C-alpha cells in the first residue's frame, strides 16, 4: 500500500533544483515555459499596438507582461523557481489591471479574466499542494478574482480608455482562444504527470519489500588518492524499466513519504555492509556515508531508528556518516538540531551535503554538530571556468577551516580540477575521476 504523506515543507523547490531532469521537474518547467512564451507574445503584440495608437500607458502594461514572460523563460533556463511566487503575483496584478480596463460592452464581452484560470491551475502544479499559500491560497485568490470579474466586475469604463470595438472583438477572440489553449495544455500536462506517477508510486511502494533496491558505492578519496570512504547511493532495479537512477524516483519518494522507508532501508543495508567488511584489512577502514532526507528528520524518531539499526547490525558507529542537505534546515531547526546531536552522541558523524545550494546562514551551520561540508559540484565546475568562481571556492574552504569542518569537494571530473582543489588545500574528493557509483562487487574489486 502506498503511504501518501506530504513532502516536508521547503522541499519542493529544492527537489526541482536538485533533480532538474526528473519527470515532475520537466513537466513543471514545461508549464512555466509555455506560460512565459504566451506572456511574451501577447505582451509584444499588444505593446506594439498600443504604442502605435499613442496609448503609452497601456503599452507600458504590456511591456510588464513581456517582462513577466522573459522572467518565466529565465527561470526555466536556470532551472530555478525561487522567484516563482514573485512572478506569479506580478502576473496576477497585470491580469487584474487588464481585466479592469477590459470592461464588457454590448458588442464585446469581458475576456481577460479568463487568464485567472490557467494561472490558478498552472501555479497549483508548479508550487505543489504542500505550500500552504502558494499551493492553495494563491489559487483561491485567482478563482475569487475570476468569479468577481465574471459576475460583478466593473462595466462601462470610459470608452476613451479602450480600443475601438472592432479591435476589441479580435482581442476578445484571441484572449478566449489563448486562455483556453493554455488551460488545456496545462491540464494535459497535469493528467500525463498523474498517469505516469500513480503506477510508479505503486511500484515504488513494493520495491523495498520485493528487494528491488540496490546500494551503489561511490569512492571518496583523500589528497593522496587513497579511498577512505564511499557514499551509498540508491538505485532501483525496476522489473520492466531496468536500473533507475535517483532522479527517476527520489522526488516521488519524497512527495509520497516513501523516502522514510527507502532511507531506513539504505541505512540498514549500509550498516550490514560495514559489519561484513569489519574483518577485511582494507575494507574495514572504509567509512560509508548515507543520505538522510529532511522527511526522515522531521517525522518519527530518527534517533531511535539509527540506534536500533546499529544495535541490530552490530556496525561500528564511527564508520558511519550521515549526509543532510541544507534544505532540511528549512524545517523546524530546533528538532533537526536536537536529533542530529542525539545521533552524534551515538558516535555517528554528520556531513552537510551540497553545501552552498541552500540558504542557511553560517551561524546556523555553526550551531549544528557537523563534521564535514561537501562542496556542491556546481562550485567546482564554476571554479574551472572563471577566476571569481576560483576565489569563491577558496573562501568556502576557508569557511570550512574556520568552522573546523573537513571539506570534501564533489563532482571532480578531471585531473585539472583535482590539482586546482589540492592547490587550495582541499583534503577530500569525490567524483567521476575517482570512480562512478559502483555495484558492491565493483567497489570491492577496487581493493584488489
Ligand atoms: P548527492 O547525495 O549529492 O550524491 C552525489 C550525486 O552526484 C550522485 O548522483 C553522483 O552519482 C553524482 N556525481 C558524483 N560524482 C559526480 C561527477 O563527477 N560529476 C557529476 N556530474 N555527478 C557526479 P546520484 O547517484 O544520481 O544521486 C543523486 C541524488 O539522489 C543524491 O545526490 C542524493 O541527494 C539523492 N540520493 C541518492 N541516494 C539516496 C538515498 O539513499 N537517500 C536519499 N534521501 N537521497 C538519495
Ligand atoms: Mg549525498
Ligand atoms: Mg551532494
């Protein structure tokens, strides 16, 4: 049975940024792109028309609409929807202003208010129902505005404000066609998403009990290139779709709450593996890092889960490391901190994953029992391309050192990157240069 629990607050934006190629993200970006192109086209056409008519104040309104269109396209390009709420409100305001001017007459009905419908449906898909205001309240606002303009909006606005009836007729037809087409497109994407996710969520619910999940291990090396650790990364051996990488199912697991069971299974498997390596002269020195979702920390008693797992498997807690992303700190920080501290007192250390991609202040990070920060691969890539990127990386390494945390650079793909980071004093690395995530057998053969 699939448990349906909302994702932890603050998670959806992070999921889209972390997995920009996931099924959900691709569809979300499609909706934003289609809406952006529509705003841009409508904005340009009407802006040109009103400028031609010498109505510069109305022309300016459509310049603003074009700017909203460009902002949507930019967000898609950057795969970052953090400005989404501002853009959605900008659009709401422009549609409201245009609907006020678009007063109905005997020849032409009001039509601009129809755009509130795609705005309501599209924003509900983009922001997700777990966002209290942007996923629920904003849609109610759009529907109320739609209803008000449909039944009670102002009429008989000064004809000097409106274009001639013949132009308004063409405009109304264009508005009805565009708003309906936009709504249809968004609903189509919505339906496709639902149809593809329901069976996958059902399959994922059974994947753990049916033994379809696999742990892959990616080597982590020190400055001398010696493997001291491995990050445990989940894979799903789907009976029909083959071996799936996390971007195909982690966002779904986060949304449905299945991430708790998946994460606990990964923890148990990693601890079992640590125990199995205990007597091997080389593998016994490997420390396994396990990813922990914000969802695992925000609900239930994760401290007890870790204690029981260590007790049941007999794994040495000092060989285990837990990785948490900054997005988890958007939740109840007090609870997150005390859970982390309790687990730390069991002997398990914490690493902060994807450092620099969230919004946590340094004072918050300092207050947490973190031993390591993992510098996100984006910083490494930027540093290989620009001088300012390089300087930023130097500063991040300084911050890690001041906070007495070990720095590990993620996403090292070539020798030049490794040499650059070594030169900056970075002590630990992970990336394709040293090894991709490997099956257990492949990982063990690295040790001869
Ligand atoms: P992460 O924890 O930041 O893991 C590192 C990701 O970067 C892995 O992707 C890894 O394959 C990839 N990577 C490593 N070196 C390089 C490189 O040199 N270049 C590039 N381009 N990529 C590199 P993967 O395995 O697809 O995992 C993606 C994310 O899925 C992980 O990011 C983590 O956030 C999540 N994840 C994976 N396993 C689990 C799990 O068991 N539990 C939870 N909660 N999340 C998991
Ligand atoms: Mg990680
Ligand atoms: Mg990472």
